[in-house]
């Protein structure tokens, strides 16, 4: 099944590339038209359609106060027989792009609540706090407005930082926690050595300005499949314009906060059962981070390593990732 999905992803990528290239040729006599993003907004509209009609999700924006608005995807009809699962995306695209390969399967077993973190998608704030703790507080405040009292949390990459803070601060709300490929609990020594080993400035890597920057980020994030393999440069530039240039300053400040923040001498052990999922080929947060985090979180934490998987498990191995999440959270 996973091989078939991977083949279909390659086929779709090639189809989009071919369509985009032909369209570029057709529109080339009209350079002014091409100044505005066309294809990425079209894909975003298709993703929204998929979330709504294939996954039975609806979107809403929650005004937490006059400063902050959180955007969520949630169940069109919540079923009380299903547990609630909050999916927290990583740094990069919004929740639709990051979870498109996972939502359909997970929606069969859970009431899904999928926020866009602040400065991603339609979530924004005028507050100056850039900590993952503030992100966690905003996610929880939004969930409570939506009537969620108990839930499990799955966070990937930067979303793992936010998920950890949710579990730490709101232990009465968070039942179980899944962290995938995240830098939670890394030491100053780990952080310093790894930033040097990347061979590129971390802000340039995470906030690309040109198509070649997007290709480098994808190359370091995935191992099995490259969703942009067939994408021409003008499509990737659209992706930069739509995904990275929107709220660029806020996104940059989120990274700068994590870089400036001193590593904790020992992160707090959580009362919840916690599952860590890592790819053995992760170039962003190496597998050593997983073992270090597991040792800090104590006996209620277990680690699953997926072979031949990179940082972006949601792209490299969504079926395996979903199976591990369901096996951990759902009652037998």
C-alpha cells in the first residue's frame, strides 16, 4: 500500500509539473499575469476541497482576543465514540500541505483538530511573544473555544516543541503525546555542533527565498520521495511567495527565539505516556536527539525508529506513521 501511495505521489508530482510547464509556455506572452501566484493558490484550494469533502473536516477561525486569531480544521460532525487528536504541524508550509497524506486515514479513527500555528496559514498575532509556550497556550485556548476538554497530541518537528509544552502545562487536558522528529530537549552542545554540520545558515535553510533554497530544504528533509522533484522553478518561486514570504518576519522570529534560548539542563518528565517516532536518516534532528529525549522523559516514554526515513515522516512514510500513532493512542 505504501509503495502504491509513493508511486501515485510521483505520478501526481509529474502531472503537476507537466501541466505547470505547459501553462508557463501558454502564459509566457503575458508576463504581467505571471507576477501573481496562480498554481500554488490553486493547489491550496484543492487541498481545502480534499480536507472538506474527503476527510469531513471544516475550517474555522477563533479570535482569542483582539490581538490573536487561530485558524483550525476540525470535524464537521464530532463523534463522541472517537477520541480527539490534535495534529500540530512543523516549520514550513501550513497544516494542509504537511498533513495531506495523513488526514484521511486518521479521520477514520479520531476527531481531528488541526491548527495553523501563529504566522502560518490564517493564524496571526500582534503580540510580541515568540515562544513555543505561547504557541501552546494559543492552541489550547482555541481548542477550549471549540469544546475540546480532553485530547491526545501529535506534533512533528517544530510542532513537537509546541506539543511538549501543551502536555507539560495542560496535563489535565492532554492524555497522550506523540513527538515526531523534533529538537525538544537538545543540549547546547548538540545544537551548536549540529548547526555547524548542516553547512548552511539555519534561517536560510528554513526560510528559503529562491527555488534552489526550497530544493535544498526538501533534500535535507526527505529520504524516500521528493514531492518537488518534477516542479519547475517558477512553481517553487510561487511556493516561496505564498508560504514563506507571508509573515516572513514572524516566522524568522520564531526560529531566532529557539536559537537564542538556552537549552534546559533537563526537561521536565511528563506524566503522560509519550511516543517518540524518528527516521534513522533524519538530517535535521539526528537520531541521537531521539535517544537523548527518551532518556530525559523517563519510563513512560518509548521510541520507535522507522528505517530508511528522513526528517519528514509525514511525506516519507505516512502509512507507517499513522499506524504507529493509532496503535499508541487507540485502546485495544
